[in-house]
């Protein structure tokens, strides 16, 4: 596939039918009706994990959507009310990385050069770029969900709830700032959660040079040695060596001191020392773990180096680790900032030093490893950062490394050490290394200042709460999920990025105090403002008001009326005694007159009135001079926010111009009273801008809120808010960064620059989506915790875990009761699905080729539902389409040929005594129980599989064995039974194959408007006869099922015997002998007839004295031969009827061309042939036009006409 939106071939008939059913649902509002139907079982709550809308849906999304659609449909039919609200994940590195590529920039430096505002504005636009495509796909796959009313993690309301959550955790003492070593991405320049790295297998096998380095001991006498003594330490990250500040040993590990000869000069590098006089030799001692000797000195115990060779000679002595503690050594590099009394010493590292690899001595760089950092904190070692945020060395590093990226610098570090004789060995090492889950850059571990939540303090509570969750599959409860909690570190919730919910933490520059803001209300209360008071005044009544015309042009000469002047004077009188420091007015005549009269009455100097164009009347454009009612009719507030007359302006534009003036004055003045004199709509727009309102809030204002009376003065409630360029409240960066708070000490508090880890946002979804606790408190109580959630297995360490953590800490509760965890869908070759490789079919192609139902059923019935990976197979979908959906369609089409005349109520089985009717009803009752119990256990794969089996039984056994009975219109017989079976089957299929279910329900005569508004088939203890009798009219269902199972087993074996004998089934045989007695079968004539008819034998003998389990009498008499020949002719005629598309009731004339013997044969069987094949006549002719068939000695040419 070259493009996600690649063209799709013509739709199949199935796809066209599904789209018609979609149109039917929309036309009849079926989904909306399911939400309004009676729900005696109460609420059922499921949480919809929000996807990113940064690309088109893939098979993983389709799988999760199928699950999230099937369960709510089932629960709705069981009498629950199931709200279904879509959500969007909007923030984080996935969006940021895409925006960087779109803008042609890379890294934080370039983002900040561009400007955070431009970057985040583009991110906000990018977030919902594919929403239309998602909606189309979600609709097409038959999923019912409130898509248009979706929640978004970037909404201010959502962010406010997240702020509240963090503030609550802070009140519990669970939030702290600290320095820890964290996984860090140098390209994204931010820490990465370990769970994100593990989430999608972000570890990759890499082969790099590991090095063993020599550290020269400066006080060897401490262990009884003199001369050159070296400690050997091994590392896979040579770039950390400039940060080395200590070595760690295991206190109880045994170490050896080996005497090493070092040869230089001559041929020493190739080991041919001989008696060459230009060879020089020296001795030194190497210390390493005794158990690592064979690994370090393999073979001939010789090491060839760049400038010579090492030769192992002997073990000088053995020593335990505790005796090495306190040794000092020379630093590898001169890093002034790392020098201290405690630096470059050997310390006890018993908690983490092992002898499984390396030398048993661990090089310690405090800032670049968790164990290193812990040792540094314990021993008080210098904590010095040698790296810039982008992974290059800073000015504290050795000069030859400064400005170089760490991985690029490794070759320089090794070269330098080698030149100084400090590199003992370098060797390729293949190991699994973590990469950034979004940009795939190799990460490293870096000590950073960050904000954390104390998971360690609540871990036991979270583990205990896990016992209340039903996991599917069950092993995840004690397995992956529990283990992820047991090993969970404190949660780093801060990220050094841009497009995410900002951390609501302000810090005082004067006293270093922190303030956690828990709401917009608190933010307004604590925000520093100018202290200005703002007043709004609409002009007095003017001539355009009495004329009822719109007047927005600057040159218009509509004066105040006398009443208008009186209104203004009265307003001025009422205001006397109060101070106005500044009057700012619209420059139109009526507002100018208002300002001057008000100034005169209140004593304000007229010459100081400021006239500002931004307060002008609305620009009405082509509606200038028309009536206000005409304008409101064409441009109501609901649409006028973005629509305007030709040459006119929108409400958004009014708001922007008026509010810009407000913020300008707020910045310019302090402690002043400022009066705005303007027109009604601009003042309403200004009021909206002062509150940061957007389109939806403005559109929902009440009529009272949208009215200002002439000459009335109102105080404007205003605090500078974090608003974007449109003066809409926006809690994102950089707007929130501009808000300063007042500290109790009198200082100014500024927000810390970090944003939330997006998993904190996602983990807050159960309450933040409904803006709890600021709205819907009672609603939340009835919708938390959720009853059900479903995602793929990687979410056990991410979304499931973070929801669990947040809910446990905030509410002491689980966030959900039941969780379905799936595996991952891979390409057919087992590789990850890749658009560039084109190793999987476009989902839209599968929709159009096989229909959505086939894909849903295939996925829901596969091993992916057991958290196992699935290699997606188009053939698997095709098999479902052919063997399940198409087979059900064939049964339905057959029913339409012989529809029930007097269909009973839905759910009421006909009281037929025929064994096949009793059997299919009993099979259906068992199916109801199987599907119901599986769905109640959230085991969807166990629910769908028996449906496929039932459809096969219905088609290949019930309908096929009952064909003759359908032609007879017996009351309560086959026709009514098949209708009942189809209608009830449609209900059972509804959650999984909603289109097929609807088609069956309507065409089979379901009594309701839609199968999805029907009740689930009644279910009780299906093992009891009373249940079968009460609900299905069957007195002994278990016996019926077991008896029919026996019959089908006998038939299967007998047909196998026929096949081995090479005798067609259409050829009658005399006897089938069965060794077993099978008394129950012998006692039931209908079952005996079934066996005889299916095997095509005249007699069945049970309890026969035979060696095998059963035997066929394969002798064919003349009479049997003729009967077989007759059956062959019947089959040929039936095939002709089908080719001619004749209905079962269509009488036809058969023309037969044959010889004399053939004519005799036809005449002999004429009556039977006419009845068997619905013929009105048989004509023997000489014409050789038609279908030629040869049956033994007979040759016939057959043709049919109506």
C-alpha cells in the first residue's frame, strides 16, 4: 500500500448490503433508541481508551472497537443502559514528533526558536487531522458510539480535573520533587517512562564495543603490594567513563591479584619475543574477580595490544572485596568538578555488584545509572552533570569531548585510553538496549530533577485492590499486572516538553515556596492582576434603535434620542461620587454623545475621553441598514461565531478586537477604574473575551446573558487568564506560563516549565472525561468504577496500570471491574504490520471484499482474545465469510422460499413433535446458554465459536434433512421452527455480527423495529427439562441432543464406509449393520428414518453379530440399481432448475432426448420424477439441445422450460 487512503476495488454484495443497513440504522435512529429503551438492570459503564487521531485506524483499533461494540450491544440487550462516549488522546511525544517533521525542525532548540506558541498551535491543529477518517471507519464497522460528543485530553475541562487530581495527591503527601536517574531521550530531551519503553517492545538488539579499563591504584600498600597495580572494570557504555568517580566491589566476592608481564617493542605484538634486544618488559598487577579469570584470559593467556602484549604469569595473591574497599586510584580523566575527598575510591557495592559478567568491579558514574546514583547519594559523592540536554558533552567534560554526542565520542574516549595504556580490552558485545518509544533514538540513563508520585507508599494498597479485578485472561492478575506493580518505582510525572497538560505548580522566586493550583477558580483567585476595575456601558437609546435598523458604519449620523440622553444623565447621576479614571469609547456618534454626557454629569474631563476603533459597533457588511431580526435570523449566535455577512465580521472577530484592548489596558494601568462605552454586541463579545469563552460557551449563553439595556453600567469581572490569540481560555503552554501568582511572602510565583507525563492524563480518564469534581458529581458516583475496559496487552503496564494507580490513590478504589486484554495483531508472516513493507491488506479492502461482520467474527474468535499474538490472515476472514456469514445467508434465503404462514411471537418456540424440530430447538437453547455464560465471563472468543457450529448444524443438518417437510404447510412444523431459530439466532449474533443479525431479523419476520432493540433470548439452567419445556417447548432436550449426536456419528461412519467402497450416496443399498444395540435409537422411528435416508439404505440392523463397528451390504440388486439411476436423473433435473433460477413452486416442462431404453426408463418413473422435481409434463423429443448426462447404460439430453 503506497497510501493509507489507497483506492479500493468495487464493493461486494455483502458490503453493499451492510451499508444499506447502516443507512437504515441512521434513518431510524436505532442507536439513539437503544440508549432510551428501558434498562431495568441499571447502568453498565465501560471506559473507551482514547486513541491518537494521528493516522488511520489499523487492525489493532478495529479489534478493540469490535470488543467495545460487542459487549455494550450484549449488555443493552440484557437490560442495561450503556453510555458509549468516544475519546481522543491529544498530547505527548507522538504528536510533537509529527509536528516537528511537518515543520521541518528537530529538537527543543529549534522548537523554541520557532516559538512554543506556534509549535503548540500546529500540534492542536494536527491532533484531529484524521477525525473524519476515524469516524468513517468506526461507523463503517458498525460500532455504535457517541463520536461527536467525545472527550479530549486537551480540553480545558479535562486539564482542570487533572490539576485537581495532582493537588489531591499532594495533600496526601504523595508528590515530591527529587533527583533520580531516569530513562532519557536525548532527541526528545525529556525523561521517558520505563513502562513506555516496555510497552511496545522498544528494546532492540545492538552490537557495540564493550571495554575493560585499567584504574591505577595510588595506595597499593594498603593491600600489601608495590609497583603498578590496576583495578580492572568493564562497561558497555564507554561514554560514561569521563563521569567516573568511584569503583564498587562486592564485599564477599573473592578477587585475585595477577602478575602480568607487559612486553613492548620489536615483534611483541605478534608474540615472537625470542632474544630480540629491542624488546622491553615490565610487570604490573591486575585485580579482578577470581571467577572471571577464564573469561578474561582465554587460551594462551595472552593479550595483543596496540603497543605491546600482556602475558598472564601467576596469581600473586587472593583477596576478598571488603579488603579492597578504601583503595584509591588515579582518575581516568581530569574533570575538575568531580574532584573531592571522596572521589576516586573503592566502595562497597554488594547490593548490585555481581560476577555474572565483566570483572566483578563496577565503574561508577553517579549521574548515569540507578545503582551508581544510589551509591553516590549514600557516600556523598559529587553529582556533576557532564551532558547537555541533547546528549552532547558540556563545558565541564574533558576538553576533547565538549560538544560531541556521547555515542560519537566513544571512539575518541577509547583512542585516548588506549594511547595511555589504560585500555585492557575492547570486544563486541550484543545486548538488548532500550530506545525511545516514539523517535527510536537510543536512550540513556540520566540523573534529572523531576517531580514524582510516591508509588512506594501506596504499592501494597494497589496490589490488594488488584484482587477485586476480573482479568481476562486470568493469568494476568497474578502475572504481568501484579508484577508490574511489585516492581514499580516512584512515578516520574514531569516531562520537559511542550504539548501536554502543564504541571499546575508555581514556585516563588523569593522564598522558593511551591503552590499547587487545583482549579481555574484557584488560579483566578491567586493570579496577580493590575487591580483595575472595569465598567461596561451601552450607549443610550439612539435613533437607529427606534428605527429598528442596524447601524455600524463610522460615518452614520444616528444621534441619541431625547430619551437616550435622559438615560445617560440618569446613569451619570447614579454614578456621582464614584471615581472614573479613564473613559474609553467607541468613535460612533451615539457612543461619543453618550461618553460626553456621562463625563459632563460625573465631572470627568471631556478632553480625556479616549476613542478607540476597537469598541466600534459590529461591522454588518451587506446587512447594514437591515433590521436586527433579519440579521439574527440569518446569523444566530450558534453560527455567528464563525459566519458573517459579506463584508461583515464574526462574533469571534468582535471578541478579538475588543478583548485586545482590555488586555492592553490591563498591562498599562494599575489600580484604575476604567469605563468602556460601546454597543451591545461588542460589549457582550468583550465580556466573553474577559472570561476566555469560546464558541460553545458563547452559543450556550441564556437570552438574559445576551442582553444589555441602554445606558446601564455593569462591572466586568476580569482576571488575566491564560488565553490564546483568539482570547479563548487555553491552559496549555505558553499561555499558562505567562500567569504569575502572588506568594504569601510578597514575592512573585512563576509556573515551573514542565508538563505532565501523558499517562497521568490517561490515568485520570474515569473522572476527567466528565470534569469531576467540578461537574456531574452525582453522575460520577453512579459511573465509577467502570464495569469493563478492553485494550491490547501492552496496556497492562501503561493505561491499565496508571488508571489503577490514580484511582487507588484518589478514591481507594479500583478504576474498573472487568478487563479484557488482547494480544497483538501481526502481519501474516509474523512480522510487525508495516505500511512501507505492504505486508497486510488495507482494512477498507477487507470491509469491501468480505464485509465487516466477517472481519469482526474472525478477530473475536481468534487466539488474540487470549492475549496471544495473531498473524492476521485474509484467508481466515474469507473462511468466516464463506462458512459462517454466507451459510447463514443461504439458510435465510431458503426460509424465504418457504416462509412461515402463522409466525409466533419472538422468543416463543413452536410446539412441534418432529425430532428434527425438537433437536434444533434444543441446540438453540444450548447455544443461548453457551453464549450467555461466555459473555457474562467476558470471554468473547468462547461466545462466538458455538455460533459458527450452530449455523453449520442449522444449514447442513436441520435444513438439509427437513427440505421435504418445508413443501408441506404443516402448522407449527419446519417453517415455524426455522423462523424461530433464525430470529433467535439473529439476537445471539447481534453483538458480534450486527449487520448479518439485522438482516436475518428483518427478513425472518422479527416483530420489533430492529434486532438491536430486542431483548436477549431467555436464559436459565439449560440442563433441566423444565427450562427447555418452559422456553423452547422441548420436553427432553438433553436426550434429543445426545440421540441426534449418536445418529450423526452412525451416519458419518457409514458414509465413510460408502466412500471406501466407492459407492455414491445416491445409489441405494439394502442394509447397514451396526454392532451396538442403541436401544433408544431403535425405539424412535423418526431417527431410524433419518439414518436410512441419509445413508440411503433400506434397513438398519442394530446388535448385528459383526466384527467391525458397522458394515454395509454393498451388493446392488437390479431394483436398487434402477432406484439409484432414478436418483441421478432427479439430481440432474434439480441442477437444471437451479441454473434456470426456477423457484420451488415453478412448474416446468422437461424435454428428454434419449434412445428407446431411455424412453422406457423415463416412462417407468414419470410420476415419481414429476413429483420430485416439480414438473407439469415430461416430453420425449429428438432434439439434442440441452444438458447431456450418462447414467450407466443410459444417455439423456435434458432441457427445461417453464
